């Protein structure tokens, strides 16, 4: 934990010393590193037999959660719309 905090503090100090002179280079570097991390995450997930073996059930669960989320949000938005309309008519 101490190592992580020290690395963070070193990054803060480096950022204070450069004051944005390296912003474009750092931004591009961060973007490339994020792409690399996503690729490695996909490589790890693809190589895990327990994940790839249950991809069908994971897809069904994800679909059900997405439909439930959209439905719940739609019902809540409709109820809020009705509530606001009633308040406008009284005012």
C-alpha cells in the first residue's frame, strides 16, 4: 500500500513540475495504455474456460438485466412526467 501511495505522490509531483507541457504526449500515452489493458483483459477472459463455457447464460442474464433496466427507467420517467403534469395543472 505504501508503494502505491508513493507512486501516486511521485506522479502528482511530476505533474506539478511539468505544468501541462507534456499534456498531449501524456494523453496519447494514456489512451494507448488503456487500449493495451482492454486487449489484455479480453485475452485473459478469452483464455478462461469457465467464462467461455458459460457465455450463453451470461448473455441471457445481460439481456434480461438490460431489458429490466430500460423498462424500469421508462416506467419511472412516465410516472415523473405524469406527476409533473398534475402539478402544472394545479398551478
